């Protein structure tokens, strides 16, 4: 274990606290303190996704444990946030949206696992990274929209409800598009692998025939 792995583990450790804050926010009256704490915690946990990878590369501490834990922590955090939001703010995040988000994460994980067994990797696309940013915005806005339709920022009434609504639907669209993008990348590499295997089998078959003729 090293510092980047501990940072990744902190992201996983933040999940129970996030769920507790969202599930007990109704017990604090109308102050909105837990909504603010939950938003800050989710933002901080999301930022660790970039910090642990940067430190691992900078300190040359890329490990198998880190490679396994990092994407797992990301998916657990996003899945937990959207499952909690189904109960916390169902008007903005109905159950089917959580199913779509979680299913997309499982699909991409499955494709990467199959790719790894075939000897190649599927790197995170720019579209997938952009989708992650939109997810962070949508989760934070949906948490705040539970208490405020507009949030006062420097004398300006920020339309947090409509930002949440727009970001969530945009994120759903990006989830579908990025899933198709990952599947297309996966299929093209699998197709190339299959073509290489056919060529190898053909070459080996020809060599065997020549060997038989020589004998």
C-alpha cells in the first residue's frame, strides 16, 4: 500500500458518510447544513480521483492494487450517490435513471475486463471523462436542489434546480453515447484480435502442410 492507494481508499470510505448525510438530512430542519456537507464531501471525494492517479504516476507508484481499486472506487461512489438520490430527491432522479447510470458503469467495466483477458486495454475516452464531470455537477446540483430551487451566490440567485435538471438529462444522454463509444472501441479491437488469430492459424496450417510434404 502507498499514498495514492490510501487516497483511493479514502474515496471508498467516504461513501457510507455520504449516504448517512443524505438519508438523515430531513432530521435537521430547514437549515440545509447536511446538504452542504454532502455536496462538499462528494466534490472532495470526486477530486481524489485525479489526485491519486497523478501521484501514482509522479511517484512511480502505479500498482496492481491501485489499478483495480481506482475504477472500483469511482463506480461505487457514483452508484451510491445515484441510489441515495432516488430516495433523497426522486422528483429529479427517478429510479430508472439510477438503473441507467449503474448499468452503464457495469457495461464499461465488463468490456474492460474482457479486453484485459484478450491482452489489450480500453482507455478512458474524452467523452467518458466529460461525462464524469457532468455527473459531478448533476449530483451536487440535485443535492442542493432538495433544499433550494435557487441558491444565493454573491447576491445572485443561482437557478440550482434547473441546473440540476439540465445536467441530469445531459448526463443520461452522455451515458448512452459514451457507452456506445466504448463498445465501438472494444468491438474494433476484438475484431482486429480475431483477424490476427485467423492469420496466425492460416500461417501455421501452411507450415504444417509444407512440413508434411518434406517428410
